[in-house]
C-alpha cells in the first residue's frame, strides 16, 4: 500500500433530503436539525478523495503501541507549491468528539466555504478532513480490541494528525488550521506545537485551558454512565449497555439550544417527538467503547501553559449560547491576551445561533474567517 493508502473519488457526498443529522460533538452528542438551509448545487458537484494512511508501530504517550494505526481522511482540491516547493494552499479542518471529517461535507459548511468563489474554494485550496483516532473510519476500539485499545489522549490525536499531513499527504505547510469543539482544542495545540507550520489558526467552540468545572463533570457523567453499568462488562458486551443511553441523555442536555429548540418544539408532544428522534438516532449510531474513549481522551488537554508560543494570527470564535463553553466564565477573553496575534470573538445569541453547534455554521462567523485570511496573507 502506498504512503497515502488506497483512495477513491466520488461525487455528491451530500444528501438532498431534509433531515436530522448527527453533529456528534459537532454538537456534543446532539442532533441538530438542518431547519432552513438552502441546498447548494455547488456542494453536490464537489469532488472528494477518500483514503487511508497506515502508520506502522504507532506509539501512544501511554507507552502502548498498535502494529498498524489506520488514519482515514478526505481531501478536496490539489496542493499548490511556491517556487521553493512549499505547499501554500493546504487547509486542515478537524472535527469534534464523536464526529468525522465527513460532517464538513454538508450544505451548511461546505456549501458556504468550499464552493466556487467562496473563502476556501476547493478549486484553489487543498482541504484536508481527517477522521481522528477513535472516530469514523480510523482505528477505534469497536474495530475489535474493545477496552484493550490503547488509551489515547489529545496529544496522541494531534501527533497522528501531523503524521498524516506530513508523511501521508506530503504537506509541509498549512495556510490555515481550524477545527470545531475538540477540533478547536486541537487547533490551539497545533499552533503551539508547530508554530511555524501554519499561516493562521481558527479554533471554534473551545477554550485554551484544561477541561475543568462543569465541562469536566459532564464528561465524567458520560464516562461513569458507561463504566459503572454492569452490562458494559469491561468493554466485552454483546449488545450495547444501557449506560450508553444515560451518556446520550447527558450529551443532549449539554448541547441544548433553548431559543432554537423552543421554536422547533413549541408544544409538549413536539418536544417529546424531537427528543425521541435525537436519542434514537444517536443510540443507533453509537458504540459505548468508542464513546468512552472519545470523551476520556481529553484528560491530557491543557494548552494554557504555552499560549505565548503561538506565532501566527489566531481568531478564536465561541457563541454566547454555548453550554459547553459559557461566556460568563470569561476564560477566553482572559487567555487570548497571552496570544501575541490573537483575537477572541463571542457571537451574541440570536435566532441563527445554535449553541455549541454554531461552530458548524460559517454563515454566522464566516466574516471573521475572511478577516483572518486577509490579515494572515503571507508574502510569496
């Protein structure tokens, strides 16, 4: 198998049906309705390359190893190089907990950013959408190792992303690093670890500090719901343990959007139906071991120690109705002062914001991305 693994192209990744879709800590286990977003013909015509990069004998920070770690990815566009041979148009977009790179191939994201003449036009950019370890089509516990899968942390995820980008895809520079939720947290880490590797960074729906307070307690609720359920059986269950339902309930609550959900479910019966759809769809698409590892992997996250190392222009975007990163904490505004070229934006609550999942609607924050790209335009 070649360095980039097998690849295949396909057209029209985006469903045309009005539907509920999982944003997986794209919306912290919640299902967010695509309520009034117009279909874009440009999205349907996007050409996506999908492939796998096998990493031999990958060593985790825990000291554990996997003989082969598979890293799945999707790309749009083609790398472009300057006269020195350096890639100048690559964009890395990282998903949140429970998500995959495929979530960005939606009308509300790709239809706003990747089409002709748009900010990250796939005709002029090389867009990289990886599936993180433990997610999607990359190596994960449910592949067979179950709870014997190596314990991974965010440090391992970023290391694997870097190896995919540099070794698998042969990209030596990124025009932009951005991500949503967990992917936003990884954006902070990328900017610290590899400060000269990118021109700009845009973490969305995240904070640059160790996970603590209610956010940490929420993650414990997810973890304990599964681990303390006798039917989990140390990860060797035959059917999904009932504790998975409690974990999903916790995610639904944390990702709730009071204003929008009241409009979508204005009566008792509509609220019950809305809730039942969310839970049923998430239960059908989840594995308890995978979810356990995904949520527990944040244990080593704490970029607060090295914020001064960030060199590139960085714009951090959160929303005021985000239950996971509530603005009243004041953390983002305080920590951004330590980033030399950093700026923090908190989007006010409106009938357009979607709580934590506002991160996946660039129609709301795209003007901030445009300003960042302009401010970080490198001299060629």
